[in-house]
């Protein structure tokens, strides 16, 4: 049963994407197809998570080629959990985008949106599930190619300029990834991650550290860690808001997942890499949030908070302990949900105000109290106000940091607390500029040919509903914190004993 | 593992020239630079597969024993995949560069407008926020 289900989160969206192109004249069918497909992926991901948690890691060898010859798909607790969260987020953002498209009538995102969105979903699922380094590269490319189209969907001067930066940086990262794969293959003769884990352990330490650092640079670009983050705040804010929301929530986290997976599986117990990770984490947190403080545009401000908060996840990984990893995984789950919500709320604000500039907005809470709540809850959660999910996730990380007690770990705790306070300042400043003060005039649409009309004053129920759904999802993390933390602790336990992963991939099921 | 010195030198040249071109401001040079870097990476992957050998077919006709005197087929398959992907993305990038030329009239990479605005704003020039008014 699981063997049939495991490839489906990749296969279903890809098939649906093909079908969706054929249906591009029938917009309703296209929408229905996307919703049904992604809802299906949510259900499958939930089943996979349950099976991974109860029955242990599920493995499928594609085409029946036994590992390490063929490509393995692996669903352990970490990948199944992230798959489920990302599927839920993809579905909610899709509903939001549909709401926006329906409300804007003819000017809806062009028919290419749905196929690209589905390809993006397939790429993200493949990146989480694959157990093969080269297949991970392909997954990244599938995801990125779809994202190239989505980020330049409107095709205006701003989008083209931002899209160009994004494509060039991503392409450079891909070239580096191929380089890294070539080096790993030269050193070990395999690209299957479980097999490579075994063979890398036999290599001299210098080679291992070098390979680990090359892979860290590759995934560091995707995850936007210091000093490789400057492309992110430059390119994300120009895309349509549902697209930015899904990029902000998911794409950088796929990079974080890749760092988590490769560093724990391929290069466990490398003290040097852990130290490097801790230093990078601290710098990412601090530099990112300092960038956010000076921004005037809400979407840019939020983009800088993405960078800053990636630092927390890297910090958890740098601690290289079970508690640190559990905190990092919980933080990833929390951050996917919260950051997506914030960008969805920013999209709603932009619709009401016609701008996302803090200077030009004001007094929105008088006319849109629901929107005010939808922004404030995730914003406070991001800053880590108890009892919201951000507080719980940060608490887990800080406890792990103090437990570690090393000089860098404690410095990380200080940086994390300072970053939380500065995040609070940044999001509350945005709150006071946008929602308080005298009511600002709605800025008329500058370019009537814009694909997505802003400042129309209408916020369709579906958009608000989808945003509210993700906000509730974020709140439910608070209530489910106990079981969820236990689950992430078990997932982290899998990560600190990579032999389990290796066993389940390399040893055929019959002989276990 | 034995390596091919000529190939290794070529890879080095491709990487360095590619990196140099990538640092330019003109989009066409960046695209060419990325192309050269991609070729370098593909050759590196090929080099990682070891020395060349007979075609890797398991035949009765005696084309060679697998793993002894045949070429390693896996890097070739991977290089093929990488070439196709780089080709696709590069054509998209060219289309984007053309669009940028249509919109702006040249193919230079533009600065981030908002970035420039933020760095121009001096602290005393910023308007006091509403909160401060109320305090």
C-alpha cells in the first residue's frame, strides 16, 4: 500500500500539470483539477506521515532497481512531516490565488499559472522524498523552473529585473550543485545518499569536510543563509502575492531541509562544519533582521525576516544534538506556516491599500478589523510571543542551546533573543504604520494593465478564508505542541542515528 | 582513480572564464558565462566517472566485462540530464534578457530600486511614526 502511495505526491501533480495545460481554455475545470490534486496530496502525505511514524521509514526503489543502483524514494518522519505541512500550505495558497483570480475576472493570472503551480508542488514533494543526490538536483530544477515562470508571471519591468537576479543566482547554484555531485561521485562512486553515507565515512576527514562545505554553499544559496541571501529580498517582493507567499513559506525551507538531510546523513559528527554552521546561523539572524528594520515596503520587510529566521533553523542544526535538531524541525514547521500567512495577509493589505509601502498606508484597522487580526496573530507568532507557535519553537531551540553550553551555542542564544526582540520591533512598526493612525487614501492603480489589480478595495471571501485557514493552522500548532514536539523529537532521533536511514534504504525489506 | 590532465586543465579554464564573465554587468556576458560554467561542471562530472572504455553494454559478443574495461555509464546519463536542464533554463534566461532589452532598451543588470531608496534615506529625513506622535 505504502509502496504505491509513496511516489504519488510527485506523480499526481505532474500528471495533473500536463492535463491542466490541455484544459487551459476551461478555467473552472483547471481550478477544480488543481484543488482536487493538491487535496489528494494532502491526504497521501498524512497517510505517509502516519506510516513513517508507526511502521518506520518507508522506501520505494523506482523501477525495481535495488539500491544503490536505482533511485530510492524515502519517507522518514522528517520528510513526511515537511511534505504534509507543505501540501497543506500549497493547497491554501492555491485557494487564495483562485479567490484573487476569480475576483479579478478577465485579468486573472494567465492560464499558465495552474500547470506551473502543480509542477512546483511536484518538485517540492520530490525534493523531500528523494534519497538520491542527483535526483535531488533534478527535484530542485523542476521546482526552480516552475518558480522562474511564476516569479515573472506579470512580465513587467520590475518583475523581469527581479526575475533575472533570481534566475541567474539559482542557475549558478545549480552549476555548483552539479560540481558538488561530480566531486562526491569522484570521491565515493555513488550518488545514492545512503550508500554515499557509508562510503564517505571511510574517506579521510579533509575530503569529507571539503565535500560537506561545498554542499553547504549550494544549499546555503537556496536557503538564503548569510552571506548568500541578498538575492531573496531583491526578487521575492515583486511577484504576485500568492506566489511570494508560497515561495517564502516553502522554497527556502526546501534548502533548509536539504542542509538538514545532507549534513546529518552524509557528514555526521563533523565538529568543524557544526562550528561553521553556528557562526553562519548567528550572522544570518542578526544581519537579516537589521535589514528588515530599515525597510519601507511591507513585502521587503517580511522578506528580510525570512532570511533572519532561517538562522534559527541553521542554529538548531549547528548544535548537532537531538534537542537542537528537534527544535530546528519544529521551527521549520512553524516558520513555513507563519511566513506564508504573513505574505498572504500582506497581499490582502496591498489589495485594500493599493500599496505595500508603510509610508503611504495608515488606519486600516478602522475599515478592515478582520485583516488586522489576520496580520497581527502570525506577526506576533513570528516574533515569539507566548503562547503562539513561534514562542514554543524558539523555546525548544534556546533550551537546546543552553543545554549545549558551548561558547558559540550561548552566543547563539543571545543572538536569537535579540533577533526575536528586533523582529517584534519590525513587525509592530509595520503594524502601527499600516493599521493605526489616520486612514490613508486608497492609492489608485498606477498601471491599468497590471495582471493583478491592487487597490480595488474588494477582498474576496475566498482569499480571506484561505488566509484565516492558515492562521488557524498556525494557532493549532500551539494546541498540538505536545504531540508535535514528540514527533519532531523522534524525527530528530532518526537524524542523529543515520544508520537507521542507511539500513532502511540499503537492506532489502525481505532480509530485515 | 586516474584523471585526464588535459580535461582537468580545460575544466579549470572553463570555470575561471565562466566566473569572470558572470561578474560582468551585461546580461549577454552573464548568459555566456553561465553556459561556460555549465560546460565546466558537466566535464567535471564526466571526469568523475573515470577513464574512458568500451561501450557499457552487457553483451555476449564480448564488448568487455562490466566495471573492468567499460566506461562508467552513470556520469554520462547524469551529464545528459544536466545538459538538457541547463539548455532549457538558458533559453528561458535569453527570453528574459530579450524582454528586459525590450522594456529598458539595454541589457545591463539594473540596480535594486528599493535598495537604493533605503540607502539614500537618512535617519533625520524619515517621518516620525504615528506611535511617536501619540506618545
